[in-house]
C-alpha cells in the first residue's frame, strides 16, 4: 500500500497510533521491525546524532534531506518528518515541502517559532505572529502536489503565551488548512486534557518526552482523551546514547570485549537488520548474468 494512503488510513481508523522518533535509516529499520506502523524523523535526534549538537536551529534543509532519503527508501511504512519552521520564508517553506514530498515523506510537522528555533522543551522560545504561521501553512498547502501529504501544524506558544492562546492558534491553523494539530509541551495532566477537549473530532498529536515538560501517558489513556498520534520522539535516541555510553565505559575499564559482548547485538542481528545477505545475493545474481554474457561471446 502507498505510504501516504497508509498514514491517512491510520489517522482515520479508531485508536491511537504510537509513533517512535528515529534519526537515521538504521533506527528507522529497527523501529519498523519492532512492529510500529509509522515513524517520525526527529529534528532533535538528527541534530544530536549527525551534528553532535543541540536542537537549536543549526540543522540545514540539505542535511535533513540527506538523512531522510535513505530513511524513506529503507522502510515500508509512513515517515513523518520534523520540518522545523520550514527553513526560511514562505518560498523556502514551499521548496522544503516539495523536496520532502519528492523524497517519499508521508507528512511533516511545521511549527510557529521564530528562526532559529529551539527544541520544544527548551527555554527561550520566540514565536512568530499567528498571521505569519498561517502564511507558512498556506504556502505548504499550496506547494504539495499530493493532497494525502499531511501537514501537522505545531504551536510552541504554551511557554510564552499560555495554554489558551496555544489552543486558539491551533484552531486557526486548522482553518488555514492543517490536517493535524499539535500543541507542544502542555505542562500538566489537566492541560493535556484541556487540549484534547478543545479539539474533539479533530486529529491531534501529543509529543511525550521522557523527563520533559509534559506528563507521560499510555496509548490507552490518550485514546480515551481523544488524541490520534502518540509521538515518542526521543526514546530511540536516548536508548542509543545510554547503551553506547555503557558499552564504551565497559570497554575502556576492562581493556577487553568479554563483558561488552553481552551488551551489544549479535553479528547476525546486525546483518539481518541491514539486509546484508539479500544484497550479496543480488550482487551474485548480476555477476552470473555478466558471466553468462561473457561465455556467449
């Protein structure tokens, strides 16, 4: 099934869709193998993993695209991409949408921070006026060729303008053509419930960051409230950071790999994830064709 059609069906069907954050083709493949039905390419994760730096607006659209393309090509489920603020003005937003759509992305998140943006759970975020964000959304809607390419409108206004203003922003973003709404970083259980109650009948995403500003919930709890997408944007990245840190510490302490072997995947598990056997079989297949042609000369 077409990935965009699949995501559209996931959004339409009853229940919450749990979407893990991934930051390269390898983590995307691992998440797909775990049974998830859709993936999120986290801008924070890509910034942390590929630049070794924080999510403060340093990632460029070209760096994002170089990461996203193999993620799309290497998996068979829909990929939602963190498009930050669109990487510039309205025309830049349109180019970003076209490039990501061409790469095979199923949906993007587009947010209302000023450039340079910051992680949604950082301090010091600055917001653009509602009108400017509506301009961004209008540019994105006009740029997409496939109406199934979904646009998720995110507001980061909770910290600076309060919850009610954030809710009002997202209502206006829906009116401007957004397909899904996203209030980032509500701070209490009551605030999360207020967001859900304010958008009954509309698909909403909630981002759950372990240790962040928003309380954690189960998929069943979010389903009861009426949310559609449960985003776990940081989980894979932080699992990798901890696992690599532990393995490196053990290797340095021991000066040997005996203990480390119990902390890492097997050789076979690694090769299975990256399809090494299949790739080599294809290479042999074409070698045999070439040899046959040489013999026929």
